[in-house]
């Protein structure tokens, strides 16, 4: 069965007899964010539009992290 045959997570769980658990597994930590990074991020969010290239915008936002 191809991956696109499944429409919900529930269908996959049932088909493969597995269980899923939802939990908050990422712990929040205080981090100092450089001002230059904040400015770059604000610029990207303000100036880029999804119509230009969603992939490029995602990469621009993610690569500094």
C-alpha cells in the first residue's frame, strides 16, 4: 500500500497495529537571541511572500538556526 493511501494517522495505526503517544518532549530553555538575528528574521517575514518561493523562504528562516 502506498503512503498516499492513508488519509489519517488513525488508519496507519490500525493497519500496522501500533500506538501513538502525544507529549511535550521539547523542553523550553531561556536563550539569548542576537539582535542581528531578530532583525534578519523580521525582514524575512515582512519582505518575502509565499508566492515567490515557499521553499526558499523556509530555508532563509531556518538556516541561521
